[in-house]
């Protein structure tokens, strides 16, 4: 699952992950819909920190606090200078700073999905 309120970023991430990485990707521009998509049994969630409604930090904190979803690999990403600190404080498994390199994205996703 990839969640970002910027449709261009969603399109780019979907293309990279599907075409180059070989992953099946579900995207959403609404952070709150991430909870509804968990029934799809995702291997990983990529969350933008700054989204309207419930932001990625809050979603990450909620998912990592829930016994059912705490082990689900989760990467927070943002253009914020504090993305590493935000990711640590919310319990994310990793982080990506925007702009990010395609190979860094793919390596992090592969590592967390055990496909490296």
C-alpha cells in the first residue's frame, strides 16, 4: 500500500514499484483509507507523513500500537528535514527522505519484504 495525497507521487511510486520492482501496488490519496485497505493483507505500507486528514505519523503510530498490525513493515516518507526522527518516534521500520533515489526505495522495500 502506498499513501500520499499527491497524485503525481502516487503514480511515480506505483510505476517504480510495479514495473521495476515487480510488486503489486495499491495506492490511496486518503490516509484514513489505509485502514480499510489492510484487508488486502499488504506486505508493506509506504506512508507520506504530511497528508490531509489523518497524517502518516498518526497512522503509523496507530498501526504500530495495534497487536494485529504492529509487525507490518512500514516506511514513512517526507520532504521534512526531521523524517528520520519522526520515523523513530512513531515506530516506523524505515524512512525515505524526499526526493529519494529509486534504487534506495527499491532496496528498502526489498529488505522489509524479504525479497532482497
